[in-house]
C-alpha cells in the first residue's frame, strides 16, 4: 500500500496506471469472492481505500489544490 506522499511523488501517468491496476484487481477479487472464500478478505478493503486515496490525490492535482511532485519538477 502506498502512502499519500509516495503517490504525490509519482507522475500522473504512473498514478493513472496504478489506478487501473487496482480497479482490475478489485474486480477480480470481488468476482472470486462470489464463488469462493478469499484467502485474505481484507485485501478488498485495503484496495478500495488505496483507490480512493489515488482518486483524491488526482482530483487535488486537477483542481490545483496540491501539485504532484513529478509535475512540479517538470514545470521548473
């Protein structure tokens, strides 16, 4: 699980890629949960929280509330 500061240090493309990976993994876990017991059911919760964290950080960047580390370096 990535911490918010670690996410903010990434480029927007990397964050978007991570978001897609998490969404796919969440889908697969939910699908498997419908047929069988999961080895670690708390994984769904942690992935949902990480996804929400990523979406929030992307939205902050979009609104200009807080810039991402990689984008401020590119602007200089």
